[in-house]
């Protein structure tokens, strides 16, 4: 059983002072890489077709790099979206309504 090493360097854009690139390395088996590729190709087929098959070509088959790029791109986009959502200021509390009863 051969092992594959996947290395991703996640560098923040904009050159944030004091923040270095994060380097992650994973070692996975051929069977696991094949299962990951099949899952990612099925899960992100719409993204892959829209971004890598332009103009549309019948019988297009994405490469493993395109599949992994779609998976990592989706992961990063969802992380950014979650972070932006969590950093929003809470909605202001409405002022209380006073009900005055008159005779």
C-alpha cells in the first residue's frame, strides 16, 4: 500500500503582521485518497463543472488537482463565511413599549 502526502500552505492574504503561513501535511493511503477523491468529485461536481469546464465540453473528466482544489476552496469559503457571520454585531435591543391604560 503506497502512501500519499498532501501538503497545503494556507497563507493569509494582505500580509497580516505577526501571522505566518500555516503549513499542514497529511499522509494518507491510496485507498483513502481514492475514497476522498470520489466523495469530493460527487459533492462538488457543480462547482467543478462551472469553474473547470468552460466552455462546456461533453464528457469532461476533472483531474485530481481540480477535484482537490474544489474541495479545499469550498472548505476555505465556508470557513470565511462562518467567521464573518460570527463577527457580526448583535442586533440592537428594541426599546420597550409602554402600554398606558386610560379610563
